[in-house]
C-alpha cells in the first residue's frame, strides 16, 4: 500500500506497514463506535473521515484508509450512508487522483 512507503527516519518498511495496519484498525474501531464519520465530497466524490485525529491517524491518508477498509461490510454500509447524504457515489478516480481533505471533509482539493 502507498502509505507503507512514507517512512519515518530509520524506520523499516515492515515497521511502517505495522503502523498503518494499527492506524486502520483504530479507525475501524472508531467508525464502529460512531466517534468517526465517513464524508463523501459532493463535488469530487472523494472520501474523508471526520473526527479522525492526527495522533490516531499516524500519517495515514483518508484515501489509503478507504482502500484498506473498502471490502469491510461495516465500512460499506457507512460509505453507502455517506453517499446517500452527499447525493453522489464515491469516485474512485478522484481518490486515485489524490483528491483529499485536511480538515475532516470541510474542504477538498487535488493531491499535492
């Protein structure tokens, strides 16, 4: 996964992969508990997570987390709800192109 390659100083790829898995597990737990919500941008179709703080996130992007969770039935139900609220579906091309949010889904912009 692309998130695995954003290494911290003197960190192995295996250590980073473990950090990413743990961050995604924390996100999944927060989604189940309702502490974090899925947001779909009406304009771009990109995905963001409101309430997912920087400490818990550990440098994992919304797009990376979306890709890691996309096959989970629980997550699929939350995405379906977010799509219904946004009035549009998730645009996987927008996610692949790097559309993202730095403020929990208030604003979205292209990758940088």
